[in-house]
C-alpha cells in the first residue's frame, strides 16, 4: 500500500501543483482506432517522461526523443500511480477538496 492507496479502495490524487522542471512523471497516451460498425478501439499506453517546459497549465514532456504536449492533470508524479491506474481503479472519494483536482479524463 502506498500513500496513494486509500482504505476506500480508491486512489488518492497527487498534488498537481507541485511539478517542477526536470521531474519524472507518469503519462498516458490514448489512441482511438475506428473498427467499423461504429466501434472504436481505445488503446492506452503508459510511459514516463521528463518535464521540459511549463507554461501555466501546459507542459512539454519529453519521452525518448519525442515531446508530448500535455495539460496539468494528464500525468502524475513518478512515485504516484499512473493515469491508467486512476482511470481503471478510480479515485478516492472520501477526501475533502478533491473536486478542484479532478483529472480531466476521469
Ligand atoms: Zn478514500
């Protein structure tokens, strides 16, 4: 159990205001592929990257040789569960003030 696992079974959100340049973060890359008949295949891939640039809520995250343009809340600190885990397990619902920090994709 890490400090991000709550007894309610949900995951506690990290502090999205604490990111600094050079931090390693967990990111999620989502691709949508149409399969025909109105079906869409959603593929989620986790990766780690390094914060290269911060301007307001826009971040440039470098992973391997690519730069990803991500918004605050779309990635988590290296010691926290990755966005895919928040997506699949769900966030903790018993802490106060959680609404201001909601991940945009949950
Ligand atoms: Zn909880």
